């Protein structure tokens, strides 16, 4: 049995040095964060492993946009699955809008009058929708004949004027999936075109072929989840069809297992489904993604290459 | 200011009598449950109000299937939005399978060998997939030309041999939406057909026209959420396009606001977005859905008609 | 394996009938609530079993006062351990004050000016302290030579003018412990007397002899925890010294195991300590106490005697 | 309004540099952690401010022991309030025992046979009690006439052979309080002496005079809470008697406000009680203490002196 090593802080300690000590402490949040980092490092360095990244929750309003784009541009991940909200927030920023620091105790009626949409303690300016509507309207002809949501998102990434998650995926040929894209601001903008009598051919089930093909042909697979929701579940579903199930897993969320839903389900539950290999290295960490993601990314940056 | 009235239990107290006392206590979980019940009662009785029901989480493995079907057959709700998992669990039961009582501490590798998929402490027999595959294969020709997911689900309900959520929606002409249907066992069964070279035309964005039309033309709207996820967010998005925003709201979930995601966001946040009317009656309750739903339904059954 | 039985609600269903169906559903919150009820019933009916009740959290401001007093007067429990806050709230009500229904979004500075202390969404009138100060001052001579906290609390119960938790314990000779009594409004009132130069002999460690004696001589022991904190931990500690460890356990709290503290620790953890018998019947339920307690009490009232 | 600045990681980034960027991001967990750090820095540097530190939860088994001792030895805090469990774990380590890295899925009956007590995923060797019993027995005569718990703990610190929390408090003349000391392993060891017919005079209410005196005479007061429980509540209670209430506040816990208890109550609630100054700078952070504490301490070490 390994003893708990108490963390000892020296001056000007780097994030990687601290995270390495957390691994030596080895228990509770610190220990799990240290372990999550090690597993991420291993799966990214494993040349035989396809890394599936699931992103849910307000990561863009939460200041994680540059880190996510860096992870994609570093080609640390092979597949991205995310929510329509994340892509909407990201497109908004790519079109030049910002999110703002606010308060969870704000007067929401007042915010409504001022044109700010609250996301817990961040605010999104409502005029983001004007820019997005114009952007979607201008480019609708290029989007409307995309058969799969992935093709739609790569096209969106190609069209996006500035650095963005979709653009990084398109440019690095990283497949990006978003099964519930209609449930988002981008969905609403598409509806605006449909309401004007236009048509769009994007199909609901087409992406399944592609994500399952990737899973099916992966020598090994690893999963990294920030948040749960559809992104996690969609990757988990693909893991059922990976020959060896997932060999590595990291889940970081504030959701809990007790309500029984997929978002908070512990990764070990996936073993019963054949989603996770019984011999896989995996860890669940209950932590705000905006705290854990920068720590892990900073340490990985020092450890990889 | 109203005093907290201490709950006093008489013998053989009915659920409705207890829930009414919880409302008089007026605070914490009990008070919120009492208030949630009252708001549900008011919105269902309000002839001018369209009630949108969002269902997420393991409600079918959790024993809530009969209550949900009853709510639909009673026409207490006008729109249902749910997850692919719920429809998969429901279809499985309609095909004659059951879910089983299990343990969260089970040996998942052992369960895997025995063919049981764990959902926290319930088990789903893996052979459910065989029945579903056969059912989908037999009926694929009737499903494959459905343009919207709602049409697909009504068709599925019509085809389902026994009482089910989809069937109740179909028979009572209650629109049912499931934006992320591809992220589910049903999605996997459709993929099985695509992998055999078949094709299906169901489109991603088509349902938006219908749900937004219903929202747009509602004199009043009310929302009831058990769990968060896509079902809640999709309804919330439609509320932005209801003339008066939602007038009533009940949210029951174990998700919390602090991570900042849509699932746990307090309903008042919706006021900033124009999803919730500033004068709306609404309440958030942090409670396991399998505890709150039967209490509310039992009391409503006594109070309505 | 037992199938999940879907709950089916008939009109005018009683709480006991519903809770019995929850047990048949058998999973998630509903199943655990059903199981908690059954275990409470068994341990209360077991003539050889001493039942230790731990109470933490705002149960009195939350409307649970009558139920708690009834449980004590029914002699369903043999030992009560609680917090100073609960005894303070209870004494306040026994002196004629009330708690009030409020809002978690209140303006706290405004409440402060108006003389109301907020406990999440209940308010306690500040003048409660005036009544308590007078009561403690008037009775200080009778309290000051009590050697143990239990003797102090029984004396307090004897002196209390109206029905109260302490009074019910005193009158029914149920030992009541409160290790952190100094951390409470009652503690502050005692400090007020000390500041006037008075002295009080109540000792810190003396109660340990009594609670451990009860544990030590119990043929069997059962524990029921609403909330965690010192009450739970103090009982758990005594269970280490019960010959057979606890034979029954029910824990109902919103605290979670992941932070690693005693409050949210799962009961099974107690097996490693010798606090819980490996063959004990026990269950953990994550639920607001103000929802679970009335349901369990209502069903017990029908089932016992 | 300040925009959310996306965190951008450079290679070999230090913890302080990252935490400073979290403050610039400004929202969600990251923003709150950045703000918590800034408030800690300000209150520690404020020469007129007495800093009250509340410690609850498994901080010693969680690897935080060296950091806590360093904080005390740096004289960054003026008062420490903690739980009996923390002092027990700390004394165990000072006597040469260690805690061990374990698993939350362990077989607790097996652990019991092997003599390990589980604290979520850390293990405490049971033989720690033998060492403690011997230590307490040997020193009982020096402990038995201590009138207040603080005097008892300082004496314990003086007697402790190695570096420890109590010893650091004793040597630096930092008052340390533990109202529920009887609810702990140390309490059990004292009980062992009482069971042998010995006596100890430590009184329940005596410390109130000292902590309230410190509060009463503080020009300014600041509170830092890792975890809730009695330590937080006891300090909060003292804040009611500080002339200006607390001017600074940092709360880091996984407990939530919704159950209504003191542990998870938001700091702003304290304004209604006169515990927190309406103009105070304060922040609540929902985060595992073993993650937040090292980050804050590492950054403070760079920022202070």
C-alpha cells in the first residue's frame, strides 16, 4: 500500500510540479486530478490510441476556448463530440463577440432589458444572434446540402472567419460531431432560414456511420469527458462497437452517479455495457471543468513533446 | 410573512394531504415540492396553456413508466421532449422486456459476462437489443421515409405492439420530440440498417418548425422538467419564441446551477433570455425524480377532474 | 433478480401505499426510500434493538418539529444526538417564536435591518435571542451545575414551558446528546452569562461515558441519520463500541461521499471501522430530509402498533 | 462589464501565473478560485485583520497536512477552528503513523479484518489507536486539569513529539478551538481514561470567552473556510460579535446551500445575521479542498513577502 504523501509547496512551483505531487498524495480530488493527468498523457502518447473528446457545459463562456482549440491543433484528440451550445458560443466569439463576467445573483429581468443572456455568472450579449443570423443567411447555400452533421460543421468551420473550434477541426481534419445541433442557437438560425421557406438536407442518423467506423477500426480507444450530456453518451455508445472497448478513460464533471443518468454515471458502469475494457485505466473526477482543464492542459504541455 | 407550519401526520394520510401540508410548511424541499405540485395543477387546469414536458434521466428503469404514460393519456401535457435513452428503455418494455433491480456496487465485469447493462442500480438485459433489432429491421420500410424525428417517433409508436410512451403520444396526437435520437439504442439499431446499405431520410432540423410553431401560437405556455439535458434545453429554446415566454415552470432535478450548464440552471436564469416571463410562477426543486414524480402525480390525480 | 415494478397510482393513494410501491419499484431514490422505510420499521419493532437517531440540518425551520417530537414521544428511538442549532431553533419555538417562509434570493442586508436571520429560505426573527437570553438568565442557577451536556439538556427540557424536543426527551427519559452545544445560539446565551462573571461546570467529555455505555450494553443497535455532521459521527463512534456493531442503518442526507468527510460517507464505509455489522441491513438515500422524513414517518405510523 | 478572458497556457506556467489568469477569466470555478486567492492575499496582508481559519473534512488523510502547518507557521492565520477528526488524524501522523492510498470500491469487511479504517479512498491503520492510547495515557495527568478545550489542545501540541497542527498552534501562540473534540478518536482515548476511573475537567463553554474576545477586539476580521461543519459555524457565530462583522470571506466546500444547513450556506446569508459585513469582499467556491488549497497556498507563497 502506498502512503499518502503530503503536498509540500516550494516557491514558484509550476502547475506540472504541483499536479505531480497531487498524484503522489494519491487520494480525493487531488489524487484523482493527478491520475486523470497521467491517463491523459498516456493515451495521447499512445500511437495506437484514438482519443475521443467529449465537451459539454459552458466551456466557452467559462474561458476554456483557447485551451480547447490548442488541444485540437496539437492533434492530441482524434474525435470531438460537443453540444450545440458550445458551438454557438464558439461561433459567436469567432464572429467577434465576447462573453462577459457577471453575477449569479443578477436581476434577470434587468439583464433581459439590457440584452444580456445569463449563463450562471457569465453574460452573452443578445446581439450575438444578429451576427449569427447574418452569417448563417449569407452562407446557407453552402450549408444546405451537407448530408451529415459533421459535414455541416466542417463547412461551418471552413466558413468561420477566425480561429474557432469548428475551424480547428476542419483544418486538422478532426471529425467533430454534435448530434443535438438543432438544440442550440445555431439550430435557431437554421430555423430562421426554414421559416423563410428554405430547405436543408442534413440528416439525423448519418454521422453514426462515421463515428462507429472510427471506433470499429481503432486499435485502441481512449475517452476524455469534460461534462456529460449527449457528447459523453454518444462516445460511450461508439465504444460499444470498438473491438476492445475503451482502454483509457477520464471523466471530469460536477454531475453525480446517484440520479442514475448517463451524465454522472461512473466510468466503471461502462464495463457492464462493453463500453470500457475491464482492464482499462480510468478515473472519475468530480470537479468544475474550468479548474481541472487548465491544470491538466498546462501539465500536458510540459509532458508531451 | 407566513410562518412555517410544522407538518403533522395523521394516520392513513393520503399523498395529496401530505403534499398540501408540505406547501403549508413552505420551505426547503418540502415547501418546493408543495409549490411544484400547485404550479403543475394550475398550468394543467389552465385551458389557455400549452404544457411542455421535458423528460431526462433513467425514468423508465426507475419505475416511472406507467405514470408518464398516464400523464400523456390524461392529456395533461401538450408536447413531450425526451432522450433517446428513455425511448429505448420504453420500447424495450413495450417489446416485452423488463428492467431489473440491482446494485451500484455490482461487479461490472461479471454483469457484462451475464449480459446485463447497468444503469446505476438497475440492470437492462442485453438481449433487449436482439428484440429491438428485429423490430426495427421488420419495420424499417415504414420508418425510413419519415422526414422529421417527430414523424419517425409517431410511426414508431403506431408500430409498437404494446402500451408505450411513443404509442400514447401517437394515439393522443401529442407531439413528441427527441433531437438527439441518434444518441441511443434506437439510433444504434438504425445504424445497423445503414450498415446493411439501407437509407433513412429523417432530418435534423425539421422538427424545429413544429415545436416553434406550437410555442409561437400558444396563448400561454408552461414547462415541466424532470431532469435537464437536451429535453429541457430544447423546450427552453422554444420558449424564447413564445409570445409571452413561459408563464409557469417546474424543474425537478439533482443537477445544480454552479457548473453553469443548462441542465442545472435555475429557471429564473431563463428570464434574462426571454424564456421565462418575469411574472411567471415557477419553482426549482432539487430532488430525485423517482421520489417527486409519484407524489406530484398522485396529488394531481386527486385534484384534477 | 427482481424486475422493476412500475409505480401505478390509484386515486386517494395513501403515503404508506405509495411508499410500499416505491419499494417494489426497487431502484434509485424511490427504491431507496422504500427500503429506508422498511429498515426503520424493522429496527423500531425489534425489541432487542436500541435505535440511535442523529439529527442535523435545519429540521425545525424546515417544518419537521412535530414529527421529531412525535417520534420521541412514541419511544421509537432510544437515543437522540443533534446539533446546537436544532436545539436553539426548537427552544425558540417552545418560547413562542416562529420561523417564517422566505426566499433564498432575499436581500440579506435588508433582512438584517428588519431583524430576520436567514436560514436558506426560512427566516428566524432576531428577537428570538431576547426571549432566549431572558430564559437562560432566569434559569441559569439550575443549569450551571450540570456536569454533562445531557444533564444540561434534560434540565433545559424540564424548564422549557412548552412541548419541545428537549422536553420530550426529558419526559420520556430518552438520553439526548449535543457534543457541540457551545456552537449555537444556546451557547451564545451561556456565554452572555459567563461574560457577566458567572460560571458553568458542564464538561466536554462526560457524555462519552453514557452514550458508550448504552452502545456497549445494546443487544442490537440501529442508526437513523437525517443529515450528517457531529450527530452522525458521534453515534458512529459509539457504534465502534457496540458488541455487534450496528445491525440496521438508514442515512438520509444531501451530502455526498466524494469529498471524503464523515457527513456524506456511505454507511458501508462503517464496516471497515467496525461501526456497521457486515451483515447489517442498511441503505443510503440522497434526499432532502424535509421530503423523506414525513413520508417515512407517515408510513411508520400506519405500520407500527 | 469585463469580458471573459480565455486562459492561454504557456509552457512551464507556474501555479500563481495560472491562478492569475483564472481571475482574468473571471467566471465559474476558475473565476471563483482566482477571486478566493485574491481575497485570501488581501486579508492576510491586511495588518488590521484577524484571520479565522475553519478546517473540516479529511484534509490530513487527503495530503494537506504540510500546507496547513505551513500556513500556521507563516502566521497567516490568527485563529484555527477544526474538527476532532482532523486533530486525531494529525496526532496519528505526529506519532509516526501514515494514511494510505486506497479505493472507494474496497471490500470494507476485508479492510476491517486487515485493520484498516476507510475514509472514502484513504485508509487509516487501526493500530494508530494503540499509539494514541499510549500517548494519552502517558500524558493524561498533564491534560486532565485543562479548563478549556483550547488549553487542552495547546498542551497536546506541546506534548506532541513531532511537527503537527496542534504543535504549530502552540508554538506560534495561535488559538486553536475544537468545540466537538469529544466526537473524535482523541475523545475516545479520553473516554478510555474515564472508563479507568480517571477524571478530566475540560469544560464545554469556556472557549467561547476566548474566541468571542478575539472577535470582539478585532479591528477587522476575515474568514477562510475549507469545509463547513462546526468549525465554520463556530467562527460564523463569533463574527456576530465582531464590531464590523467579517470584512473578508472565502468558503471552499463541496456542500451546497439547498439543504439549508450551515455547512453549505452561502456566505452572503451571513449578512442577514450580522456575521458578514454587507460591504465585505467574499466568495463561495464549490471545489474539493485538496485541489483548491494547494493552488491557493502555492500562489500565496509567491505573493506574500
